[in-house]
């Protein structure tokens, strides 16, 4: 994986994570800049175009489905961040990263769920977990594209 892509994930994901932790929202500016930079990298040949497209579409379908099923509990900022990250990771690594992020968030909330301490309006900042899991999945060994 190209060092520029790692830095791009760190910058955009770090910015989105910082704002998400403080305000429980992800700034559109960060996502637009990240998508612009990753599209530029695709056209410059740093990212495979098919991998970028299929990764982004995979994340869009997956995260919009989750948003509909959970009745808007997953924010649109998280969906847009997922589309950005999946474009860089590709579809297979994105599925691994999204599964790891879901398991991580569920394991953090599990004690509160067992104690029934989670309210209906419980919001969890997802950007830090998505960013961290995406960075880890960049280095998944094997023959993933």
C-alpha cells in the first residue's frame, strides 16, 4: 500500500475522528477532501480504479442498508466515511475492516447492554473505530487485491 494512502487515511480519518468524539458528527468537508484526494490518486494510477469503485459501492450498499435497518442510528457521516475508506481499501479489506469495527463497538457496548444501561438515543462515535480498523486492514497479509 502506498504511503500517501496511509497518510490520507490518517489525516481524513483523524480529523473525522476528532470531531466525531467531540461533537458526534463527521464534517462533510473532511469527507469531500478525502474523496477528492482518493479520486485524484485513482486517476494518477496510485489506486486501481476497479478496486476503488467496487470498494465504494460495497460500503455504500452495506452501510446504507444498516442505516435503514437500524432506523437512522448510523449517521450519514459514518456512511460517507465508510465510502471513502472502502474506496482506498477495496471491497475485501473493507468487509474485514467493517466487521472488525462492528465487533469492537459491540464489545465495548456489551457490558452496558447486559446491564440495560444503554438508552434508545445512545450514540457512539464510530469514526475512530472505522479509521483504526481500516489502517490495520491495510496490512492484512495474503493475496487480497
